[in-house]
């Protein structure tokens, strides 16, 4: 029987915030944290990975506050620190002492911050095109990042704007389905998200640096950094600062791949992450 969004849907209150998540499987806990694009949610990010990984792990896929079905993120909350705090409280609320983590884009930045703030909660981590780094050669912010930050401004959220944004996420835009676009658009247009977009530029919010945090050099965690060679959102040269600073980091590059490695190359992503996390229990 195939796993569905509805059959795995759960809610938990963590630190006073109601968080929606999907859960499947048993075994060591594995948390998958999504990115910050318009209409993002845990399920939309990882629907090609949950079923396979749940054969080996207890897979938990939260919607970060402000995304999906979770409560909104309070205005002015520092990023990624506030999200990292909530993810630590999410584990606490579920009675989980320690978990493996996969973080995509914003989720990678949140995972890194959690590993620095509460290192005892993180086992191994996979960072997939994570935010919070700095490019060596490429221009930044990219056009995709600008669209993400201003999606709710100007003409406002439209399907055409979303389509242009999502096409920048992948190497081969022909992979983008109407179902994917319609699902993300439906999520992006939820009234509470339109009223308080989680990634809208907020002068009161502190965007905390990650790549320059001196604690990176002391992280004890086995870390795999996965990057799509043709990533237009977070260019691949952003990987170098993290690779150099995290002591136990390794870099895995996927050719003909954009920002969504877990979606564009799902079979290879599932195999690589399964083996990486499985080695911790060997």
C-alpha cells in the first residue's frame, strides 16, 4: 500500500507552536526539512523520498512554521535561529533524543544552526544546496532568490510567477508537472500565508550568518553536502565555504541537477542518503 499525504499527516505542539508533519516507518529517527520557496511544504519537497526512506527509518517531515499546515512564523523572528529552536522543540515534543537530518536550502541552514545550538540532538546530517553560505565566484542573490523573497509583492502570487520560479529549481523543466504547480500554488495562497509570508524581507528580522559562525569548525557531526552542479538558486561554489569549515564534511555533486536533488534524482538521492545514515548504525 502506497504512503499518502493524508495517511501520514500528524500535528504536534512544540514550544507553543502547532506544527504539522508527516510520519512513516520505524527505526532510527530521520527528519527531512524542506526549503523556503513559495508553496513549499514537507510533503511537496520530499514526496519522492518518504516511502523509500521509511523502509529503513522513522521518517518525520515537518512543515516549518509559516509553511504548509503549520502555524505562522511570528514577524521579526530571527532566521535561521528561531526555526532551529522550533525543530529542537519538535523533537522534544515527540520524545526523540537524537535524529538524523536532511535539510534542503532553507532547511539545510536550519539543520546547521540546530547542530550548533543543540549538537546533542543531531546524529548525521545531509545538507542539500543549503542556504547560509557565500559564493566564491557567482553573483548573489540569484534571480530565483529575488523571486522567492518578493513573490507576494508587486503583481502578487500568480501561477505564471510560480511556474517561472520552479523551473529555475530544476535542470530539466520538462519534469515539472501541472500537479506539482497546482499543489504548491494552493499552499501558497492559503490566507494565513498570504497575510504573513514566511520568506518576505522583514527589516525587523535578523538574518543570522551561518557560514561565518566560528562554531562550524567544531561540529562533530558526520556531514554530507549534496549539490546539483547546475543549481541556479544556490550556485555550487557556495558549497566550498561549508566544505572547508565543517571538519567531517564531504561533498557529493550530482550532474545535470539543479536545486532539487531529492526530486530530480530521487533514486540516487535515496540510495546515497540511506547508505550514509545507515552507516551510523552498522
